[in-house]
């Protein structure tokens, strides 16, 4: 039995400051551009102000991409276009700067951190800072066996909590969260279907590297079989992650919840991040208030999870590559919203209304005029007669 009490997150996680958000809305109404004319950028700026508890909102200056990595045993069932156990090749490409997320991060000046939770390779094949949180080598095939033991699931979850604390302590002010995995979208589909009470076919997508129809049918069958194993443990989210999740998904869930505790906003990438967020919502219902959906990936499981959490993607560009690339594309949008909210000047009459001294002087002057109390002119001094 796990010693981890997930109910603590319900008490620890608060909503972003509602009072500050109202102040941000009031400030927005005083700015020179009419309210609503910036569309969703208005909402983004106000959300960020509430998350920071600051008006005007501070710029997002220290964002970071965090990618949790792992291999999933279910990939051995032919549900992925990539060979089972090959996620390490993707990780190396990310670290060497050859993946889309690497190119975008380099262009935007955002550091990328990869956290190996369950890659199917020897630890010494990757840098020590990448593998130091690893829980195991690969995860079990969830259609017939548990992905993790309960102890491994707890260790992975706590590793995610630790990574969130490391980032918050280092000054990271916003995280772009993604995954690097093979078979991860299948595990994510199981979690979404289980938590939303839907059939396997409703959440089965084509994955990052699109699969053909035959592989899609195998993937749908794998999710259906894993769903049978997931339903009996729906009331225990940690056991659910151990049964049909994986070390990377458990770590992402812990990371998301602890980020909300630490009031560190997170932009979600694809279906894997959305599935973990859905588990996090089941644990702590206020947690999704700290998350943004970066983009719509076209995966039906992602759409289902985001709809359940009432999160609307910032972008719709059809990216299926994963690895945080789509969410990273949304980062400049968030930064633009912060800049506009903080730097647009207020209307002159609004500034005057905000100056209590100016307002008081104007009221005094108006009152004197209304009552005919204008200041009398000074009488001229009469000159004394000569010779006196």
C-alpha cells in the first residue's frame, strides 16, 4: 500500500488570485485599446496576472521546456509507427538539437530539460542529469500487465514533484510540458477513456508518427483490453497510473500538481500531457486553473480530456510531432499577452480618474463655481494725497 496521500493536494492547491484578476480587468478597461479588441490576449494577460498575483503583469522571462521520457511495453503490440524501445533515439536527437522542439527552443531562447523516467536503455547511454530520476527500464505492457508496481508509481510521482520544486526554486516562471515516448499515446488514451467513461474507439488516434489502419485497429484493441484492467482501480489515481499509465505519465502528473502548489503556470502540449492533467484534476479539482492548453494536436483523446477540463487550445496548427513543439509555439502568444497587458498606456481621462489629488482639486473648483464662490479680486490700494 502506498504511503502517499494524494488528498493533500486538494488542500494545498489554491486558485489563482481572483482579486488580482479583477484588478487586471479594471486596468484593461482603462487602456487605450478598447476592451475585447485583443481577443483571447485579454484573457491570457488577466489569467497570467492572477497566477503571478501582480498588476501590472510581469513579463515571462524564464520559461523552460520540460520533457518526461519513457518507453512503454504496449509498443511491442504494434500500436506505434516507431519500434518498441526506441524513445532513446528521440531523446538523443532532442539533446543534440535535431528535433523540432530543439529548433524552436533555440530560436526562442528557451532551455530544454529532458527527464528520463523509464527509457529502455542503459543509464550510462545518456547524461547523468537526464537519468538521475529514472524509476525503471521501460514500462509493462498495459493490456496484460501493470505498467509499474505501486511503489514504482509512487517513486515516479514523487520524482515529478521534485522536478517541479527544482524548477520553481530556480526561478522558472512558466513551463512548457511535453513527453518523449514510444507507446505513450496508447497509455494516455486508456487514462482518458477510463476517466471520461468512453469507449476505446472514441480516444484512439494515429499518434505522432501516423499509423496505418491496421495499426490503428491494434491500438484500439490494446486500449480496450487495458480499459478492462483500469476500471476496477478508477477510485485510486496512483494505482490507476501504476496499472495503465507508466513512469513518465506518473511523473508528469506529480509535476503538474506540484507546479500548481508552487503557483507555476504550465502550458500543456499533446495528448499525453492532457491525460496526465486529467488525472491531476481528479486528484485536485482546482489544479487546472494553473494550466493552459498550448495547441490542438488532432488526437481525439486530447480533445476529450481538454473538453472535460474546460481548457481551449491557444493554437490549431495540426502539429502531431509531440515533444512539446506545439505548446512551445504558443509561448510567444503568452508573452505577447503579458507585454500588452503591462505596457499599453491608459487613456488620459482614466489616468486623471486614478489621481485622487487631481480629482479632489477638480471637485473643489466645480463646487466653487456652482455656488458663485469665485475668489474676489484684491482691491486696489488708494494713493495718499500729496503733501499729507
